[in-house]
C-alpha cells in the first residue's frame, strides 16, 4: 500500500506517519528527514542543493524526485510506503505517479490534515524532535530526553517564526494545489480536521482509523 500524507508544516504528518507505518507494517519515508541528514554531511553531492531548507524554501523538484526514486529502489520500500512531506508540488505528484506505475503500483490513499493556524503555530514553536529515533514531542510535555529511546531532544533549525512564515507561504502556493490534484484522481482521499491544541496524537490516530 502507498499512502501520501498531505498537510502544512506542523500538521502531524511525521507523528501520524510513524504510528501508521507501525500499525500497517509500511515504511515511513520523510523527505524532510532525508534532507536534514544531507545537511549534516558536507561531503554529500546534494549538500549545496539542499541549503534552501534552512530558509524554509522547497528543494527543487528534480533533486527531490531523484532522492525519492533512489529510496524506492531499495528493497525495504517494496512492501509499501507512507510518504511524509512528498509530494509537495504538482510536478512531484506527477513524477510519483510515473515512478509507481513503472513498478505496477499506485497511490492508494491520501490523508490530508486540515489544521488551524493556531494549532500549527503552537506545535511548531513547541516542537522537540529526538535526534536519534526522530520521535516528535512538545515542550509542554516536559521531557529532558526522548521517552522512547533516551536520545537527545532538539529544536529543528527551521522551527523559528521567520522560517515558519516562509514554509507556510510555500505550502499555500505550491503544495495546497495538490488537494485538487488528488481529489480528482482515483486514490482514496480522506481529510482530517484538527482545530484544538489539546487533541492528542492518539485522538487524531483514532479519527484516521475511523475514516479509513
Ligand atoms: P519537513 O520535515 O517535511 O517539514 O521538511 C523540511 C524541509 O525540507 C521543507 O521545509 C523543505 O525545505 C524540504 N522538503 C521536504 N520535503 C520536500 C519536498 N517534497 N519538496 C521540496 N522540499 C522539501
């Protein structure tokens, strides 16, 4: 099964993607995580091309598609994938359709997170990520290390007000048109509304499972 998670920064794609991947035995593929790994490796050939991540801008379609194609060629992704943060433009969605159809596969389901700006800002400005297992937490939970693996909790470099503003703009202009792309396609499309800062990941997971 191939599932695309759609939604603005902070909408819960990472958290829900990890839970869904475990639940359905799929592989969680986060292009953001791949780019952050490249940013930490100055010798990587794509290092200069992903510097835009620091400004909250989208990496160019050709680079993103290359990285995803490379991942899909790995055996571990053959049994199915949850795409977290990919595609983010219509051109990427078309490229993904081509990559999957050449493997006799297709996007089976799209889960679109419709989250109010108040909730997004609360989450992004309070987000703490485990540098080891990539678990996502909120500073109000008060953890000083990752409760899952003991790893160091960090604030992402792009979780600051200025970069968040740019990421929202990129989402509105380039990613939001994907809603129409998928609504008019033949993948199952479900939309999850989140308008309350106190909703927990478990509440949202239940909403998803009910709709699926
Ligand atoms: P994320 O972890 O999904 O919030 O992604 C972090 C950053 O990585 C984004 O703000 C973009 O700069 C870059 N990025 C991740 N996925 C993509 C994509 N599909 N297309 C272009 N840029 C991306």
